[in-house]
C-alpha cells in the first residue's frame, strides 16, 4: 500500500444521537452551536484550509 499523508486523508466529524432524541435540549443546543456561522468563520481563519467546515 502507498503511504498516506494528512493532505490525502479526508475525515468528517458529526454530532449523532439516537432516533427520538434529536429534539432534546442536550442535543439541540450543541447542534445549533456547531452550525453557527461564527464557528465556520473561526475554522476558516484559524486553520486556513487544513480543516474545512462542511456545514
């Protein structure tokens, strides 16, 4: 197998929960915060393309 580098590797992070719990405050609040435009701006500024927000 060829040698992988961080540049060649793609990963995604996601917030997941059990069905039926998606409307609980403990899930809704972090989900709202994760999708905040300020978070996207921070990621873009801080990581300059090394990490890319996909939301």
